[in-house]
């Protein structure tokens, strides 16, 4: 199921319009939070970006970054680049043997649903191995409010059995 949601694929190709927004190497969750706040400040007046797009980028930054810190191998690095109409977030770590794997049959109250969330709000996402680094990536469109329907329709749904809610159809 992990490959359905987090396929082994490379990000969109870069072009001449690529702009480095920032690069971070958080050693822990507190560093990640400080980096997210810095990114938020830097993007406060991002030209052409919808406010909701900035919020999605910040959420994805925190979700994928915290997954790498908790489940990947140190050191973790995070890069955000800007393109014509989207940001590309890439998060690298040294655990090349463990792909990003969404929680399966876990109650939402137990956490672990970040990869599902990323799948819902990004235009595209995936992961690949580059030498000794595993890189999880996500494309966050500047103006799109959510992932295209063909992406969200294929996403597996988390188990909500213990919380008393029914799984979404």
C-alpha cells in the first residue's frame, strides 16, 4: 500500500526558472520548527502565491521533515525551490532501505497520518534514492487548493475504527 501513495519516482525536472528558496539541516524537531518559521517569514510576500498555498507548503515541510527526523537516518536535509507555478520540497536522509510508508490500519488518534495528508494537499509527491540518500519530495502548487481528483481518488484511507468514525468511502 505504501507504493500506491508514496511511489518510487523522481520529482519534476528543474528548469532555468528554478530559484532556491532555502536549505536547512535540522538536527531535531525544535530545529525543524525554527526552520519552518523562517520559511514562513521569507514567504510572507511571495509573489503569485495564494496564502493557502503557503500554508500547505509549511504543513508539508513540517510533516515530511518530522518523518525524516523520526524515522530516517541522520543527517536530514531539506531544500525548497520555487518554479514557475509551484514549490518543490525535497527532504533527504540516510536510511535508503526504508521508503516513506503511510500508517495502515491505525486509529487517527494514534497519529502517523502525515503522509496521507501530504498526498491530499500536494500536486505530486514521491521518493527516490540518490547514492547514499533517500529523498522524499512534494510539489506544492501556488494556486491549487488541493491535489487533483485523480490523485485523491486513489489514496488509501486510514482506519478510524477506534475513534468511532467511519472510514471515508
